[in-house]
C-alpha cells in the first residue's frame, strides 16, 4: 500500500465541517481550511453586500430596487462560499485518502449540515425518524409562533443548535471534534438569532404606509409606498415635514397613533405659531410661507389662529382637494405615527421625502 505523505496527514481537514462553519458564518470554513485571506475576503464581501442592501432599501437616498436585486448576488456568493469551503478542504488530499469521506453518512458533519437547513433533517438522514420528526415539527412550529410573540424569538435558534449537537452525537464516526462542535453551535445560535430578530427590530425603526388619497399630489401619488420613522417626538418636527397619523375624525383619542385609519399630510405650523390662509397662500406669524411644492394657489380663507400646545396644523399639498386641518382643526400630536422619509415603491417613484 502506498504511504501517505506526512504533509497530507498534518493538513487533513473535514470538508463538511468547513461547510458547516461557512454556513453559520460565511468565510469561516475557508479560514478553518487555512485559506485565511480568502475567508476574510468572503466574510467582508458578505458584510458589504448586507450593509449595501439595508442601506439601499431603508436609507432615504438608497435605491430600493437596486437593494432587492442585490439579494441575488448575496445568495450566489453564499452558495459559492459553501462550495468553496468544501473544495478548499479537499485540496492536497489524494483520492484514495479522501475516499472514506466520499460516503457522506460516514462524516458526522454532513448530517449536522442538514440539521442547519432544518432541525431534524440530519436525524432523518440517519434514519432516526422519531427524533428527526419531533425536531422538525418543533422547529417549524416554534419558528411560526415566534412571528406573533417576540418572547419566543430565542426558542427556534436554540432548537436549531440543539438539533445540530444531537445529530453530531448520534452520527457514526471514528473520532469526534468536540471543540469545533461547541464553536459551531455558538455560531449557529448567534447567526440564527440575529436573522430571526430582523422582522421585529425593523418595524421598531421603520413603519410602512400606503398613500390612501390624492391629497398630497404632486408630492405623493395614490398607492405610493412610503417608509415612516416612528415616534417623531424623539426628534423635533419642523414645518415642511411630511407625517403619517391616525385620522382624528375617525380614531378615538385612546386609539390615537395606532396603524389604522392613517392619513398623510404636511406639517405647516407647530405649537405656539399663528397660522392664517389668505391671498392664495399660508402665513405664519404674519410672514408668507414659501412652498415650492405647490402647483396652484389656495382658493380658501382660514384663520388667523394660534396652534395650541401639543397640537399641529397640517395640510395636504393638494390644498384645494384635501380634508385636513382647515376642515377638522388642529391635529393632536398623540395621533402622529411618525415622519415619512422615503418613497420606496414603485421603483420609478423612489425618492427621499426629507
């Protein structure tokens, strides 16, 4: 039998451990394989694409469509990252030496990888139907319920990590790498918790709203989808800001600020300012308000009146066809949902509103 070179023995790597590491943290499999620069580049590329996608979708001047399109390169890079980590681990190993790992069930890391995809999938691969079925149902059920109860958010990642640990222990193997398993499970837990937290964190920072009427023409068109910064009281509102609020004519004060019966208007006057509408324009504290976004003069008279404390005076940009403060009075700030800052859809309408 031909002897195996010592250098190959010292460099033996488990391709499916590399794949598991890269599945949890892109680039880590390459670093485990010894291709440190390659792994760091892949990790940086993933991070850069993720940051670019979030910036494009949520930043005022980002292009939403471009961010969504970038999801495809990100997915492609992730798949390449998995393949490449396996490929790099195999380099320098002869076919005869690697042949025991070609039968996938002999490598305990292969069912671990399957369990990263879905908990219990690795157990089913090992023909452990009872454990696999229980983990699969438990993982899917808790992931579904977590969509409605944030308190359950940590449970699905824990089940994923536990499933990976149990299947590694159950899989047939000549030797174990327990230290690598511990690090992998921590990575799986952290990564999945971070990903599953996104649907709960984003709504705390951004609210979506669909423009319901033509009252904000030409700035906003019907069915424009806009992003709104919630709780505007954390920063000062100013005249000219576009805000979303619950309709004060339809919404009781105890339900003010809820995401129903929403309206979109522009702040014209703040608490303590005197507002008047005459001669086709708005006057604030006796001075004419310059509004370049208007396309025609106002055809009604209103005021003068002073905006009371904790209230706003709001008007639609389509002044002569808008039911707003000149009809139903001052807006209590309790009704305000947030400040609109971006049209994010449709693609041809994407633009900042600040």
